[in-house]
């Protein structure tokens, strides 16, 4: 283990009087660091404060846009926000925090450089800690899941799934085996939350449009199945809008199965708890998330669900100089109770969603600044205002401030809301431009699956043996439903 008061790759010099370590570059990490660099601009310029962000990726993924990126409505590069450009007053370290010893004020971090050097992770010291590693997919011990399923939490998974869906249509168009054709055109999505429903709806829209360019595939040949263990989907938009969403999906011949679980997907056969079996080459797992493993490798107090115990001031309970928000934090909800399942109730915790996470970062940054200046802290209080969800092009559901919208108005509200929330004017302008162009021109239906293995062609030309020789890698050989808390 190498100890380093200053992290590698920076110019040696006297350490700052206060180092704020932000672990994670997702919603909470990026927005907190952004507000800190604004509020502590003078202190950072004088070298009195250093804001260090440790993150596995040099970008923040705006996850609500992943379904549209998968459908081709938005370019993948416009779904991500480059941290080095946005956090220009912060120091960015690309690496993964493996453990935190808050008693010693140190974090153990593995970087690409430490892997190359073979010296092991480095220990970074800090004065204030913001821990926001996000969450990862909650996978269950289902036979075949780790081998054949793909998640939908990262931009890589979203684009990989888009390529895969189109590739399966190519396979179905060219095969003479009815069993292979049927499996290729059967798409199973597990999980009826935002990610599962929006991803399925957008991809079904795209695939149905693509069938007009295949001489032997019709829209009715495609089989889409949504599997949900509970008795409803999209609980965030309320029961009435959830039922409307089910009717909308079923009107498009999407098989929605409630109170049903995936029991197995071995040998490319999906077995459901109601006894149904489907031959399929596509299983998409979106059945919830769980806290990042880093939380268990800290000496900070955890709640029953593995999240950090926090106060309403967004400090870690019973600990000084440690802060948290978002997916990693169990924050008390101090607002009045509401009627929605997702709304806060006295004594309850804030829902771990993006709406709370983004708003928490404002209070979190202000409280850190107040703590450094010896000022009183504020409580986080925000009443849940509702949710919006897309069901494909020009279709959606919304429940905002008690008002219920469906169809085109809800879809438009979905776009307006998320356009207003995506960080930076640059990204807003680019996303709006792409939406405008996609409305004027036809959809792109090209699969670029070879991007996942860019050296394969050269390895073959050079006489080597490319990975996956003999067949192009299917998504069951590609990204797994693994860590993706970005």
C-alpha cells in the first residue's frame, strides 16, 4: 500500500489547508462539486481549499436519456457530461475508491496508473468527505442471469442493447431455422420501473419502425415481454396512470405479465414463475438497484438496506466531517405526508431517486460551506412533486402536482422536464437540436456492434485469433448487469 497525501499525477506542493474529497461522479458527486467550486471560488483560487473528485469514469451519465439513446433519438455522447470541462476548478482523479477509513480520514483508491505500476492502491487523505458512489444493479441468483442478461444502467449497456436488438433482427431475417428466428425476435425485459418500461417502449418503437426495411419481418413478428413481480408498473406515477401505461403497452401487443418472476434464463430459454417458457436471445434486467459495495467497506454507520444513516442536514449520523446524499444515503424525510407511494411521510426516508438527489446536492454543498465557515446548517426538505415517464415516441404518462397527464401532453412534459434538468447549456442545446432533427428526418437503424470489439478486424488481418472467433459477439457475451453507479 502506498500512502499519498497528494494524489498521483499532480504537481508536488504544499497540501491545501482543507481538502474536500468527493467520492463518485454521478448526480450527487458532480452537482455537489459544481456548487462547491462556485461557492468556494475564492478559497480554491487562493489554495485554501481543494476539491478532489474520485470517479471511475470521466463523465456523468444522465440516465433518464438512456432509453432515447438506445432508440437512436439522442447521440450517446450527448447523454454524458464531461466532468473535466464542467468541474474546471476541481481536480479529477479517474479511479475507484475501494475503502474509506474515516477515523483516519483516508480513502483507498485504485487508479489505472496504480494497476500499471503494480504498487497497489494509494491512500488519499482528506478533511471533508462527500460519499456518493451511486448504486449498482440488484441481481438475484437466477440460473443463467449472469451469463445471458444485460442491464440498463450505463450508456455502454444502452448502446450495446440497441446494437443487439438490430442484430437479432438481422439474424432472424437471414436464418432458415424457425427456432432461431423465434428466439431472435423475442425480447424479455424484467422490471416494471422507469428503466424497464421506458427502455422497452423506446426499443419496441425503434424495432417496429425498422421492420419496414426488412423484406421478411413484420411488426407483428416481434414479441416483447415485460415481467414484473408486483401487481403494478411505474408506481411513481400513481396507480391510475400505471394502469393506463399497461393498457397502452398491451395495445401495442406488448405482453405485460404482473405478479410474475423470472425463474431461469439458462440455455437461452426464459422460464417464468407462471410456468411460461420462451426461447429468447435477449434478457434485459432492470429489477432494481442496491447500494454500491464501497459502503460496506467503510467505517461509517449503515441502515437496514445498506445505505448510510444520515441526518436531515445530509451529514452521516453520529460522524463529523462526513456527508452523503442520493442513492447511497438514507435521508429522513421531514416534509408532510402525501398520497403517492413515492412521496415522503414523517419518519420515513427520502426516495432514492434523481429528483431528490439533485435537490439534496444544493443543501449539501451549502452545508459544507457553512460548516467550513462555522455557520449553522440547514435541513433538506422537499416534497415529492410527481413523476413523468415516456412510453415511446409521442406517448407517456405523468403525475405532477396532483395533475394526471397521458399521451402526447405527458410525453411533451417528459421531454421538457428532462431538458431543463440535464446539466450545462451545451448539452441542452445539443439534445434539443437532435430532437428537432429526429423529427424532420427518418430514424437511424444501423447496428454498430463491432464498436465493442474494435481490434477484432485487425487481429484477424494480422493472423491472430480474435475474441469470439466464428461468430459476432452477442450481448449475452458482452456487458453484464454489473456495477454502474455513475
